[in-house]
C-alpha cells in the first residue's frame, strides 16, 4: 500500500514538474525598452555644433542627418548652434524621446550681426 502511494506521489510530482517546465518556455516576457534612437535632421548653409541637453554630441557639422543611439526615454533638448556663435544662428527643440526611432528637425536661421 505504501509503495503504491509513493509511486502516485512521485508520478504526480513528475507531471507537475514537466508541465511547469513546459509552460515556462511558452511565456513571452516583454521587457520595455528604456532607450531610443534620435535622428537629428539639420538644415542650413553653415556648420553647426549639435547638442543634446547642453552637451555637444557633434562638432562642426554641415547640414545632414546625424544619429544618436541609446538615448534614454524622456524629454530631451536638442540644439544646433552656428560654430561662429549662438548669435549667428541657432535652433532648439525639446522633444519626448520614446523607444524606437525619433526624428528631430533643426533649422537654424542665419542671423547676421551688424
């Protein structure tokens, strides 16, 4: 009698173990991304220093598209500043960066100093 009870208990434990191991492999665990990619799209006729949150990320760059990866999700400020100085031309945009690709358009107008 004890042998039969022991066999049933072992068989039940074995079935529960196999089912739980099998189900674990079927679950898709989605981990939300905490970073995104930013494409800085700069237009203008001069060269610019490109900044994110006050830090220079690209220096002395002409118009074009520049990519930043692993940017944390949240609000960030992006700037394009003429290499001759802020007063010669600048543009800025604050944008919420989400997971995936985010486009930021900067078009610093030329501001001549007289």
